[in-house]
């Protein structure tokens, strides 16, 4: 296969690119839309919004998710908010400022044209969601309220208490349900996509496993959309829902789709610290808390006094000290690294060395407890339930944890991968966030992709693709079904003695230690060797149990962990080749005197898009150069 990386960014002034492109793209006339079948894998914010919008346009849509209801997609967990350049606060925001902040926040490793389009569309998303009835918080006068998130000096984050994702997903879900009711969308819950099917090099369908009966079957279509979310669970412990995985995108990668920037992973600074070796999940404390919470550690190392007994003069509000302009609202990568640094230097407030305080004392004194409860009540309750401590009375204890993945399948400006007909949206694509995503911008991107971009660009593809009629009887489907069945049987056949979770936990430890918040050449090389060894052990000793023709959650997990074990190696390879520090990718060898990330724009200003070359063969790196005409390339400063 010859790989061609064409970003297809339209010509013309950046402000007009999307407008012009929409005019120049080919249209499918309304009567012809009924003749096209589109598969959407995923029912989170990206998938549900895309499936509903495509069906509304008249396409016949089949939508798949592995949960029992599309409403349970991981998007429901999003807490803090969604960005939009509405400038309701009149505090200096604009489309241009959101564009600028996002390119800078991503440490200059994203495509300018995509990010500008995202900022333009952000304002439409809010209108769409309000029209759907999403209950965003409002000011006394009735206007929608905003709060601040990291990496911005304006308040542009719209929110519904600490449940923004849930409310947005209910909006998208009701639009989806309407189309299910009208017969335009066929919903397939509890169904896992295990491979894609290419005919003449074009994506023409998927092979799935019914998670209740175990039946393996095919679905054909004219185009396939992956909206399957991110892969932070490769670290085992993360803030993601337990089911999040890399399977859909990795299987597509093994069929020729390029995987971009896999090493750009986000470690979120404010999570409840891990408390023991048997924990299976970490909990996020939303970034919105940094609006009012102040982060600090005791100045004295190993200080074991209760926080309230440590006077202000003996506290180090290190983010406010180091970054006076942004203070506690520096971007996530910066806040995470600094927390690690403080703890490594002995200032941790958690026994074992991994925690800093997030303290609301001053905000409660200033605003009163009811105001804080109104803003963050559900988050405070969640913290109290998990830790047994009352955050209205004592500071929260937090530590960074894997949270989001900026890497994903490579897509062009039309959100199509290098495989024709395979579109990728939401967290599953390599997206607009470069090397570090700013808070509240994932929901914005997922909904921009699903409601406002894909519905145009997929039409452009379908109008010109010249597709031959293909259905599930095509031999390509038989071939892939056989491969999926063989793999399932192989997983069950190992019949070893180690549980899937135990092996996954080991993988997570390797990655967290050597490809987590900071990385070195030696550590990454060790990680690659250790992953090889663990993968061999997995295929010799994993115990799955049960059978394939049944509900079998251990089997589901085993398939996902087998994919993580292959993918993890690519993640480390990517981190190894990127000899610079940028955003979430911090190579210790490349830092400034004061410990900030040192990019190397001359050598690494590109998207790293990897081609799978088969088991045991090194993957091939393709580079999409990045140019910056509108945002001046500079070392990021939040001081
Ligand atoms: C705790 C938490 C809080 C967050 N808070 C915010 C926030 O406040 N603001 C913000 O902007 N972002 C936030 N994020 C990030 C944001 O929630 C996600 O990036 C976003 O929701 C991802 O949406 P998605 O539609 O791309 O994927 P998801 O919501 O993860 O949906 C993936 C879908 O794909 C399906 N799927 C996956 N694989 C398969 C397969 N093989 N076969 C069939 N179906 C499959 C799943 O069933 C699911 O329906 C938060 C993330 C976390 C973890």
C-alpha cells in the first residue's frame, strides 16, 4: 500500500477556509442521501451527534456501541464544561483568542486551519445545545454563565454544574432517539466492532461481536465513521470509564489507517490519588475546581501537621509563585509536572509521596459555602464519598493521572483517514489538540466534528466516491469474520493461569513509570523490551475462561488488552523518536533551565503518523509537516 498524507487544508485566508470549503465541497442531493448507508461506531458525544445529524440529513445510519445504552458512553463522565468563544463575559474573548489559546496550549503541534475552524464552530455548538434544552448554568439576568479553565485568561467555559457531559449527551441522545424512532438510525447496543472491512481499498463495513450471544457478524455500508473515544486506559489506572479502549482504532490501524502522535497523552493534574495496588480506577476532580481552589504544599519537606495547623507563611502556593499571570489555571501539562516535581522533592501531603492540596478555604471565606456548593456540590460529594474527608473543611488531596489522549487515527481536514471512506471523529482521531489539550475543549471538538463538520464532509466523499454495490455476502466479509473468530478462539485457547487484569495492571505500571509524566531514552527502551516480554507472557499464560458463544466479559477485556499490548509499543516508539519536549510529552533530556518543556521546532514540527507493518516488523513513520502562519512559534509562557 502506498501511503499519501494529504491534509487537504483549503487555500485562502484562514478565516474563510471553512466557509469556502463548504461551498466548494460536492453535495449529495436529498433524494440520493436515502441510497447511502453509513456506519457510525460509537454513541458518545461525537458518535451520537454524528449519527443523529446524518440521519436528519436523510442518510441511513447504523450506530454501534458496546454499552447497553448509547447514553452510557464515556462522554457522560465529563464534568467541567465546554468552551465556546461567545464572549458573554465581555472579558476580551474572540474566535481568534480561542484559536490562539488552543494552538499555544497544544504546544504548537496541531494544524492551524483545523483549530481555527474549531474556534469558529464553538459558538454554534452552544446554540444547538441550548435549543435542545441542555440546562447550562445561567447568571441571575438569564444569560448563560461561564467559568475559567486552564490555559486561558478569559472565562469561556459553559457548564451544567459538574455534569456537563451528561447533560450534553442527553441532548445528543434525544436527537439520536428521534431518528431511531423514525427508523433512520438502527441502534446496535452491546455490540463490539472487532475489525473493519476494506473492499478495493475503501472502508465498506465492519465485523462485530454481539456481546450477549457471542455471535460474530458483518455489516456493510458506503462509509464507516469511528467515534470510539480515547485510549488512556492503556495505563490501566486512568480517569476513563473502565470500558474505554483502543480496539476499534487499532484494528483499523492494522488494516492500514495511520496512527498519529500516539505518545501525546494527557496526565490530568487534579485526580484523587491512587491508594493501593488493588485499585482498578481513578477519579477525576474537575479542572473547574481550579477556579476557586488553591494548590499548595508545605514548604517544609515531610511536614506531617494537619493542613489547618500550617500557617500561610509556611505554605508554598507553587503555581501562583511560579506563574503569576495564570496562577492555578496554568494548562494541565504544566500543573501536572509541577505537582510531580513538588512530590519528588519531598513535599507530598499523602503518605507514600503522591499528593498536593487543593484548598477551598479562602474561596469559602470569600463567597460562602452555599456559593461553592452551588458551583461544585456534586464534585465535593463525590470526593467525600471516596475519601471519607469533607472538602468544605479540609483541603482536597490530588495527584496527576492519565486522563485523555490527544493521539489517534490520522485524519485530513475532512476528518477522513488515509483509508478512503473511513472517517474518524471525537477523541478517536488525532484531533486539534496538538501535544496538550486545554480543559473543556474535548467536548467542543467532539460536538464540532459530529454536528457541524462530518455532515458536510462525508457528503463530499459519498458524492464522488463512485462505489460499487457491496453487501455482507462479499468475500472480504467472510475473510475478516474468519480472522475475528480465529482470534477469539485463540484468546480462549491459551487457558493459562494469569488474569487479564493482572497483565493489564503490569502494562500500566510499565507505561506510567517510563512513558508517563516524564520520559527518557533509556526508560523508553526498557519499556519497549518489557512490553515485548509481557506480550509474549500474555499469549502463553492469560486465563480467560468461559466460552465465545455467550456473554463473556473476561473475553471482551482480553481482546482489548491484547490490543493495548501491541499499541503500547507504538506509543513508546513514538515517544522515543520525538527528541524534544512538548505538552504532555516531556523528555527529561530536553528541558529549559527552569524545567519547562524545550521544543525543537526545526526537527519536530510535524505530525508523526505511523504505519503498521505487521507483527515483529518496525512500524513506518510518515511525517505531516506543520506550518504556523498565524500564531507565532514561541516557547510557551504562562508567567
Ligand atoms: C472524568 C472525565 C471528565 C471529563 N470532563 C471533560 C470536560 O469537562 N470537558 C471536556 O471538554 N472534556 C472532558 N473530558 C473528556 C471528554 O469527556 C472525552 O474526550 C469525550 O467525551 C470523548 O467523546 P467521544 O464521543 O469521542 O468518545 P466516548 O464518549 O468515549 O464514546 C466512545 C463510544 O464508542 C463506543 N465504542 C468504543 N469502541 C467500540 C467498539 N470497538 N465497538 C463498538 N463501540 C465502541 C463506546 O461504546 C462509546 O459509545 C473528560 C474526560 C473524563 C475521563
